[in-house]
C-alpha cells in the first residue's frame, strides 16, 4: 500500500505543479484550448483578459498546493495536521468535479480520467496514512 500511495501522491502532485506552472506563467491560452477546447480569440477583449487573469490566478494556487505538498511530503504522511489539510484540499477538488457533473453536465473523457485518478489516489493515500499518521499534541 505504501508504494501505491506514494505513486499516486507524486504523480498527482507532479501534474498539479506542472499544470500550475504552465497555466499560470506560460501558455494559459493553449491550456484552455487543449483542455477545454476554448479558443479565447473568439472572446471580447475584456472577457479574454478577465478569463486569463482568473485562470492564471487559479493555476498559481494549484502550483502553490503542489509546492506545499512537495515541501511537506514527510509531514503529510506522518502528522495528522498536515495529512488532514492535504486530504481536505485534495477532496475539495474532487468534490468540485462531482458538483460540476450535477450543475454543468457530463465533461469530456479527460475530466473523467482526472476525477477517477484523483478519487483513487485520495483513497489509497487516506487508507495508507490511517496507519502512519500520528497526532501531535502541543502544549
């Protein structure tokens, strides 16, 4: 279970960092085109600028989560506070994808792949870390 948990952790966080860097600081327009089939050149100038600004901001938060996870990987797998925070953040993304299924409808196959991969990774990390985390009580 340890190898599988770390596999999902590192592949998930690696992709989170890569997507965060790419979308925040490089080609957000290409990211939107490839992932969402959205050609932003068809939008008004105001809509294009606002969409890219918000998209880059959200991708930068994604990168920040990845940097947090890489920085505190040992703590995430051993300390309850870090583990809970990591799992809550990861679960929030999963729940947002599920909510989108109800509010917006069925996405393309790639979004289903991400959802299944994230749920599977979350479950393996959760189940493994139930055995490894310790609660630290500070005075």
